[in-house]
C-alpha cells in the first residue's frame, strides 16, 4: 500500500502528503521509497518541457497525520533481510532518494509537523529549505543507534556538513530528541512558524525559491571551537578518537553501531561519496546482526504494547475518565503517585498517619512541582494549577467521591488489610481499589474485600515518575470493566500498562526473585559479589543484583521469596543468608547497611557481608563473567517461560517489555523470550538441562520450552 499522495497547484507547487492509514505514525516502507524514486524520475523527465501545465516547479513535504511527520523507516521490514547485501541495497535506494532530492531542479521544502526521526530526518536534511511547526508535538532525532543501526540515507554525511561535526556526533550517538527551536539554533531548520500556517508558509517559500526571489541563508557563526573542529584535520582526528574512547568506556555490552557511525562520519569528512559507501556497507552488516534484530524486535513489541487499550485487553469499552483519586499512605511511593496524577490533571486526596505526616507529604508534592517550575518544564500558572489539585489529610475525609483508591502503605499484610477494611465502606459502588505490594499477591488481599472484583494489584517501578511501565495484577474474578479503566488511567499517566495474572506473585517479582536467589547461590559457591555485580553491569544491566536487593530491602526480598516458595517450591527457595542479614539489621538502603554501606545516599561495597555466607571468597571457583551472566540470565528466562506456560502473562511481548523496562533486562538481548529465539530453544533447553543436573529442580525447564524446541518454533515470527 502506498502511503504517499500528491497534489499540484496552479503555481506548479506539488505537495507530497505522508499518511499511513494503518498506523498512528508515518513510517517509510520499501514501497514508499520506490514510489519516491519514480516520482523523482518524473521530475527529471520534465526537464526539457517548456510551459507544461503539469510541470512541477517545487515540492513541499507534508504530513496529514497529527503528531507524526516521518518517524523513520518501517523497521519490521528490516527483519526480512537475511543477507547484508539485501540491507545494503535498501540503504543504497534510500541514499538515491536523498541524492535526487538534493540535486533536483525542483527544490524540495520540508514542512515538518510532528515527530521527525531517523530516516525521516535524513529525508529532511536533503531538502533545499526546512520549516518546522513551533508546537510541542514537533521534535527531531537521529535515533538509529538505539536499534543497533546507523543512518542509511546519507545522514552521517549531510548532518555534520549542516550542523557541525561535534554536534552531528552527539546527535547520532545519543539518539536524543529535540524541539523546533533547538533545531533552528543548530541550523538544522531554517524557519519555525505556528502550526496553523505551516503549509501556507511552506508553499509560499517553495514558490519564492523556485522563482529565485528568495535564497536561504545559512551562515551561522558558532564560535572559534566549532570552526577549529570543522576545518582543522588534527582537531577532527582528536574529536573522533575521543568519541571512540567514550563509547568504549561504556561498561555494558558493546553495540557495534556507535563505532560504525563514528567511522562513517570520519571517512565522510574527507570524501562525501566514500562516506556514503561506508554508511551503506555498515548499515547492511548491522541490519542482519543478532544485536540489531533483538533491539528491533524490542522496539516492535514496545509499539504493540503501547497501542493496546483497555478495550483490546478486555473487550470492554469504557467512557469513564478517572478524574479524582485517593492515596492511602504518605510513603515515598504514595507521594510520587499523588504528584504524578496531579501533574496529569487528576485531583488527588492524600492520607498520612497524622497531621504532621500529611503536612510533610503535601510539602513534598509542592517541592516536586516547584522543581519542575524552576527547570522551566511548567509555567508559573501551571505550577499553581497542578499543585492545587493535591490536598492532604490525616483521616478519610474526602474519600467518598474518589473513583480510584491507591493503597501505598508499607509492605505489612495486617496493615494492608486494615486499610482495606477501613476504606471499603467509604468507596462508591463502581470505585476501584488498587494495592501496591512487592510481597503479597493480590489474590490474598482481594479475598478479604466485599468487592473482590474491583480490587487490583500494582507494581510501580522505581523511580515512579520516570519509569515507563506499570504492572497491573489481576485474578480470575477481576472485573473487566475495572481493568479497562485502570489500563486507560495508566496510559493517561503516561505509563505502559502490563497486565499479569497475580494469583501468587506477579511476573516481574517471580523472575526478579529467581535472579536474586541465583546470585546469592553463586556467592555461596565462592563467587565474589564484586564479580557478579561487574558481570551483570557489563552485559547491560544498569546495576548489579545486590545493589537492587539493597534498594528493595533485604527483608522485603526475604518475605517475598518465602511466600512464593510455599507455592512454587525449590524454584525460588529463600536463601538462608537473607535471614541472617535481616536478623543483624542489614536490610539495605533503609538501614544504611546491606551488601553495601550507605552514606548520604552513596553506597560502598562492604566486605564484611561475606561472613553471612557459608563459603568465603578465597574458596572461589573463579567462574568467568560469561558463566555468571549465562547462569543468571537462564534463571530469569526459565522463570519467564514458566510464567507464560502458567498464564501469568499472556504474550512473549508483555514478558519482554516488562523485563526490559521494569527490571532493566539488557536491551541488546531483547528480553527473555527474544533471548531464547536468538540462542535457539533447543540450545536453551540443553543449557538448562545441564544446569538442572548440577544444581537441581530450579533449572528444570518447562514443557513449553520442550514443545517449542521439538516443533522448531520461535516466540516471534521473524
């Protein structure tokens, strides 16, 4: 299907409109690239025509889709490449499009409104003039590195020539997005205009440029340092060498794309055509690499989960938009949820234990919005309005009109059940009760409710405000209407909701506990904690398992392990060292002592923790980083497979996204299920069998994996 149409006015100005009817965003398919090449060929064939009424004198690129100009190429098609030459051929065609646009006798003018990313930005770079809408929905970015790729349509060559070498390196390597004003300051766009007159001004500029009545001026002096870097070969060499060092210092698993992007830029500084050649060759190699395919699958899964609504999850439509909530518990989580809800226009009633705690919690909400105001994220008026949405109390006054109640008290079952008993009589018939707990499964809490169908569990990941996902736990009797409303409310807060069956322990808690307990088992076998931390950070985790245990709380991890052990047996057996640590008041960050000793928020590893393990470090088996990584990953993968087999999660996509965004599972591995696909179900089965022979029941693989291996299937189609 062609996603591009065009119209020609009486002045010979053609407007190319991007609009993919099957997606919420515009992405260029291979068919679209072919269409553009044919269109550009038609312009070339008109060269000798004189006074032809159908002659195209200038072209304006425009999007019919709100919020999306061109969000890159259709990465789903990249998974169909089986050979590097196929992917390189795609790059060469994309380069041909941008080269023909740049050299066309009919000038191309970009009228950018909405997201302009990756291949979309490369198209814009080849235009003779670029105009952007001055709206919050319009932003730019060269985001290929995040999927293990590099620009493929000449972006590594045109970007440094337009904005400067250092600036181009930063934009390509970091993948950050930036708004229209920043793009204009960079020299990436020529003009920023109001959204309402974008097309009108763009057509006007197209006619002026075509008539040679207007010539773009791009002489921006950006300082001596900028000039030295771009004109001095020695300075450029140092810049590229420094960039390589920064990339190589990253302790996580190396992705080849940053180094390849640097090399394509460096080669291109001395020869544009050689730079294009290197860009296409490297893109071809990367597009068929295991790392890139994992990252692409992750991106596709993320887009699918984001697009899902309460209706697609439940088959139930909901028109109610939750506008008022109550939060019980002036804990850090309770305060963060209150602030997040108010920031998104929801009225909040926050309950503390007493007036002092209520007042202190309100002050923290005030500080949150004050910080946003001082960093210029919100205006003075917005600051006042958002903070006014929060009120605090030491009793349950104001709860009766709340459509949703968040329980965020400490992880103590009696306390949680007491809150439920106190709040329920005050709630409306159609109100929803949400309990937040790392330890206690929602089934046990809901069974104590007079309306168990409207009681759900939730896990909000730290930090609450910036974490992308929320895990929602349900049971068989959960109301579909209530679930649909919570899904939509989560999306309103800017979160991606992952729905799991929370009968006994949610998905992320189960695989995280398997990871923690296997890490503890390694220590008991004599592997130094420092080695385990280094091994997992080097493969892509933001932090090692022991730092995370300290943050959650060693006592919390111990209790959760004990509860799940009662149901699942040796799969997640609590490690004896946890009890010893707790009895000695080593509970982690909250007691300032756990595996690390904390001072003013900073943690330093404390070697005295080894006395709580039966084997000391000098008896270490000297296991390699690769062995540590594989064993801990397989512990998580095995539990994830069990969760899918048992129906705790409904799809591999949910399982991968929850692990990636909630637990920091390495992005280059693409999540537990993508990891199985990339290694092969048969190979994973063999590895788990070998571990089960040596270490017992916790590594016995589920039937699901055996069936997948025998059938030669994968969890993802490509």
